[in-house]
């Protein structure tokens, strides 16, 4: 285990937070009790952002380990420990006894039992080792990508499993689901989480998204980065180069998902905003309000000219720039992830035309 002093495992923290939403909550360890008191943590609203921050810590640690030339091979909630201070909490990856150097065929089996957090190529190898010591499928660092995706889903849903196994299902049963079933991700709280988990947990190892790319994914972006990204996407579409046209076409293809079946974003936004931007002499208002490109431009303009907005609009944004991102994310939760996908699918053309815009977003 990690040599640093730690307070409890991720598994225990998830069980405690999950039980806090029931009529029989588990007792808090003293470090956690003090952390909640000293930070003023509200368990009704603050668990999700805390779990996301802890998962980002895990991703950073795993990314560092991979850059050193090793992969862990046994990432699961018992092997992630929590260091809980008075006003800070972080995670550490522990138990490196089964780790191997990248590029070397692993020899040691993970364990004599399933964990429920391993990809099927690893499960099959473990079973073969028990039978005759022969391994057919090479294991690469992509096993950690899969396990991290499973861990991410588990943490953000407080104990659920991305293959649909009920809470408390035995690991060996989960292993059988991993080998023969599809992902069940409807419990993900956000489209960004759902998309990232699905990319991390592809059955085919070489198509899984890397930990480096996961750290650059919108799920871990702050509000400033989210707004800046949408502003950049708007600029690309307005300049009408080839990549801008491709991005707009992708967003239009997903317009029902982004805007809703009515395909009219003006019906979802508060009237003061529509009144402020409305041009009664514009004969093309219906097509204007059905355009995802125009919606992204609205967000860009509201952000860029926030200081000039009237008070009745600023109050809708809670009187701060951060409120702009929160407002539109709540109304159009799939806008950012679809914009990200549109750029990602056309990243070569985007980099050729607008590399300066995307350099900090796509790894």
C-alpha cells in the first residue's frame, strides 16, 4: 500500500456517501467528520464535485505512473486510498505489487478472485493462468484505461457498475457481465461523464481513450474553460472555413438532441434574453432560433459583453460570469459534448485552420 498516511479507502468513502442518502447512514470516520465540519460540506450538493475532483487526482497519478513506463493492472476501489486533511482531501493509488513495465508481457496473475474492475482480456488471462499458466492476450496500459473508466462510473454514481450490476453484486458475477454484456450508462449524471466512461471502456483495447486524453476531456474542465471552448467553436463556425462548416453540420445533425424536438431554443431561454437579442425586422427568426450555431454565438456574445448586459439578464446568471455557463449547461446539457465531438472528429482540419484555438483542449 501507499507509504503515506491515509484515512480510508475509496470503497469505504463511496459506501459512506451512499448510505448518507438512506435512512441508515454509516458512521463517519473521524477524519471525514472533521473534514465535513471544517469545510462546511453540504452532502446534498457537494458530493458530486468532490468525487469528480478525487477521480481527477487518480487520473493524474495514473498518468504519471504510465509516463514512468509502468501500468498498474489492478485499479479498483480498494486500491485507491483517501488522504483526508482538515480542509483538503485527495486520493493516492496504492498496491503496486502486480504492476508491470509497459511492453513486457505480465507474468503475475492479479489475484485468485475477480474485482469487477478488469477488462475482459485481463479476466480471460487470469482464468488461463489458473488453468495452465499460459497467457494468450497481451496486456497493455489500456487495461488501466478500462479500470479507470469503471472506477470513474463507480465513484460518480456512488457504487453503481457500468455494466448494470446492482450495488453489492459479487465481483465474479460482474466479471461475467463484462465479458458478455454492453455498457449501461444511464445513471451517469452528465453527458460528459457518460461519453468519457464509454470511451475508456471499449471492449477493444487499442481504441480506448488514454489517461492523458481523459484528463483533457470536458468532464474535468472548469467553467472558464467550458466557456472559452464554446467561444472558440463559435469563432470557427463564423469564419466559415472548411472545418467550421463540418462542425456546424455535425451540430445540425444532432440538433434535436441538443435543442429538443421543437428545434427552437428561444422557447427554452428566459424571455428577457430573447427580448434583448431579438430583431423584430429579421424575417428569418424561425431559422435563427433553430440554429445551433446561433445558440453558440449567443453564449459567446453574452460572455464577451457581460459587463454591458442589463440587470434583468445578469440576475438570470446569478450576477456572475460563471452563471452564464451554468445557465446554458442546465438548459442544453448536451451542447458542449456535441461541440467537442464535432471538433474531435475533424481535428486534423481544425488544427490546420485554427490550431491556436484548440491547442489546450484536445490531447
